[in-house]
C-alpha cells in the first residue's frame, strides 16, 4: 500500500479489517521506507475506512511504522480519522505508548505538521480530559502560529463548540505522543519562515533540512526568515551556519533575515558579523512582513519569480520531448480530453490573454536543471480538479491545490522517464499563482521553450526555462 | 484515459453464456439436480472447473468429490446455482493479471470465501432465494472489469493515486460516467441473469442505495462481506484492498450481526 504524501505528511489509508493476521500485509516495510525517504515530518495511518481493528493488528502497525524512526528520528507517527468510540479503544490500547499520536482527523494532524502555510491568528478550539495533553496541544499549536483557545471542562468545550463556525478547527479526541523536534517551516506569501528554539550550536547542521532549503531556492524563493524569538543563545557554530547559508543563497539572489534574537546570552558582535555578510536583523516578524517596500525588494511578495540570467542548454532541449510527453499525457489523463499542439518555439514568454488564467511551476535539478511553468485557463484547471475532487469547484484555493498536485504528477512522471535514460533529477516543491500578470512580467526577459496546446479549444501553455 | 466508447467495446467482446451452462441453470431452476448434473457433464471445461472448485480446502470435503451428480447433491440447488454463476466469471477472467498481483487460484479462493460467508449471512437474515444466493458470484466481476480496463493504464493510474487516495471505481466513474458495477450489470444482462442480481450488485458498490428495503439490506451485507474478503493477506498483497472505496457508514447498522455471524474478533 502506498502512502499519499502532502504537506510533508505521509498517510496510509487501509480499508476494512485490521488484525494480527493481515496487519503486516497492509504496511510493507518498503512502502514505509519509500515514504519516509520523501522527507516527511509525519507518518500516519488513517482509520477512516477501517471498520474493525484489534490490539494485535494495531501493535504490528505501530512497530512497522516505528522502523522508519531508525533512519529519521524526528518523524512523528500516529493514527488519524477515527470516531469517538475508536478513540476510546485506541486510548485503552496505547495510553502508555508515547511513540504514537492520535489525531481526530487528518486536518487536525496537519495543524501539528512542521511545514504549514501561514494560518496566523486562526482560532483553534482545544479540549482534552487530560490537563497535560491539553497544555501540550495548546503549546504546540501556539508554536505553529495558531491561536489556540483551550477549554477546561467538557461543558465549556461543548458550549463553545456550538459556534463551531467561529473556529478554524476543533482539536479534541487528540493525543500527542513524542513529537520529533524539528525546525518549523511556514510559508508566508513568498517568504519561507523557519522557527527555531533552544540553543543554536553545531547541531544546526543536523536538524536543518538543507534539501528543503535548496529546493526552495531552486523554485524561486528568495526570502528566508529565521524566527529566533525562542532561541536562548547562539554560539559561533550558529553564526557560521547563517554565514554559510547567506553565501550559498547569494547565487540565487536570496536574502536571510533573522527575527527576535535576544542578546542577553549571545554576543552582540555576532549580529555585526552576520550583517556584514548580508544577513538582515529585525525585532519583530511584523516589522518585516508589513513593510511592503522591503518585502518587494527581497522578493517576498506573492506572484513573482526572481529573474534568472541562465539560458537553456542543449541537454535540456534534447529532453524536451520527454517534458512535453509527461505534460500532455498527464493533462489528457486528468481532463480525459485530447490535446492538440498548436505551436512550439524558443522565445520569451508570450501570453495573449492573462485573464482567467492560473499557473503552477516546479523546478528540477541534478543532471539537468531548470523550471517548468504551466499556465492554465481556469476551465482546464476546473476539469482537472473535477477528477481529483469529484465535483466542479469554483474555490480558487482548491483549484490552486489541484494545480500543485498536477505539476507534481508531471514532474514525477518526468523524473521516471528521464531515469530510464540514465538522467537523474530531483524536483522541488511546486508553486502556484492565482494572478499571472506579475509572474509573466517577472520572467518576461527570460528565454525558454514555449509550447501552446489546446484542450477542447482552451489554450494551455507550457514554458520551460532555467 | 477511459471513454464510454472503450467501455462499450469491452462489453461487446464479452462472450455470451455457453448453451450448456444456460440449460444447466434452467434445469436447476426447475429443481432437477440430477438432470442438471448430466447436462453440465456435456461441457468438459465446466466439469473440470466444478470439480476443482468444490475440492478446494475451503469447502471442507474430507474426500475428493468427482462425480457432478454427487457435487450437485452435496451443494443443493442454491449452492449449485451459485457455483455455476462463478463459472460465468471464469469465462472472462484474464489469462494474466497485470494490474493486481493475483493468480486465478487466489481469485477462485476469493470467490469461494464470498460464497460460503454469503450463505451464512443469508441464513442469519432468513433469506432462501436461489437468485439472491447466486448474486454473490457476480460481485468479483468488478475486479475483473477493473483489471481489464486499467491494466494497460497502470502507470497513469498509479501516478494519479499517488497524489490522491482515489479508488479505481471512482476514477472510472469520474472519467466515463460509468463505474465498475455499471459495467458488471451490463455483463449480467448480456448473460441473461435475473434483473435482481444486477440491482443487488449496484447496491453492493456502497454508493448507490436502493429504494427496495431488502435489496438495500443485501447490498450492505455484500459490501461489508467484500471488504472482509479483501482484507485477507492475499488480497491485500495483490493490491485488491484499495481498488474500491469502502463505506463504513453505509454498513454501520448491519455490522453487529455481520461480525457475529462471520465471527470477527
């Protein structure tokens, strides 16, 4: 069984019955390892479609999941999507087992993920019979930028829950086990915010996800903010870490900003040293995020890609048929309509009508590197969305989510196609754009291969650049 | 990826029911087990199929049963008809399974597991009806249809499923407007099976409730029984556990009786 990975959370969804006889077959060690290798922060088993489980079966699942901790100790493990009675049963089975967490729904689990979109000030209603759990839930949510509202009694919880629509999410019947300590990551507009705590020393090199950072640089993020409000002290290893990060980002025109570092136990000279290396310091996150001029200058505003001066290589052009095949077959599959190729040319991007268009992009690097940009008429996006969601949606967020999935599928297919020819690439996180004007302007001087296709008379544009 | 035209072409190439099989079933409907056995013996492939199936360990016969008269006698009218209906699927079972990692032996075991437990469930709810008893035989048709339609598109479907936990039935429905069970019903009609079987099959999908109370109840039991069978280690390993979406809410009201009758613990 394969896990679906989204927002760095891998979820297995078995169906039917789980017992000691079949549990080992539900989660094959290879599938767990493959999922853990995708750099997930959390590995979950959804019980949504499970009608029966017993202790033997669940114990086996936990021991199988725990195997992945040998290679990645920071991954959190748990179960999600259960009803009240399943929660009570699970608590009876595993109350003293701190290796797993229980999340009422997958959406609740997502709140506790390490990588989140900015959900600042969103109210979360919290309740647990166990006061220590209630505190743990509240603290973890607060650390992730939410506004947890803890209720002390079941009556208070029930009363507040009556106005459920005022809460972004309700967290109850949820139990936090040991949480892997990692660096929290949020994305606000086009800035990536890392949240750190404790002491910044030589361990930074171990806990910082450099692959994620490189991916973010490759896909065009240029502003990286380190929220150090909860950092007690930083030593010279911490300074070296930021200096190296700043130098490495210079090639991409990226900037590093540090927020809220206290100098009670950290020498003030470190700030001057880092400022000399181009690192920016701010007291509060708002000082940076609310300053539109600085954000624009640093590339932190939504909807643009930093201009690249690199040109397409012969190797990429040679692989073009693979790029097109991956895109066309995937789009044909998701819209169940035939594509007609209209034109193909090496040129600067040219989109005649930017109205009612959405876009998504994904970078790739390795033996070859570059970026794919897909520009969709809203109607094609809706059709592709229909297959994944099962209904027509007008919700732009759903459409953009689908486009991110879509470009991910294409890149995955491309990776497989190239791998057959011995060309190895890694892919970055996808990005989506609700308004494409700024995007087009920001890459208007870059040359690339533009291919125009039509699907049922709707024009779709593929643009490959570096 | 899959169009209605392709589905129609698939149904067109399904062979009609063999004459001997039709005549054997007609004799069973008249209640004549002996004549039915004699008629069945005219078809060597059918005879071989029945002998092999009935002598599987799951049927629990201590000694090998060879004579069709003996087989039909032991099974009785309802079970004999049920097994003949299993043979219909044998006619369209793929020579080589590609989408699911399954063998025809595992498929036959699945059919047997469904048959035996279906009979227990029918007894528990006081239903004695040859057509209803036989209806379980067509349930695994959804697996064969799925294999036939998607085996050449395995990579496409796997990519899609890697981003969204979609089952094959849902994918087919969203692509073509028809699902695996609709195709199954068309096949049943082609084989001139009673209409009731098609209705129960549709309800067993878990997404098409029936207005008929009895059919609705039977559909729920069949849906749950299907997932009970698909939760066996062999079915999980073959990829069958997630080919269709299980609907736990749909079967909530019959679960207790089911678990008692089948002995879930």
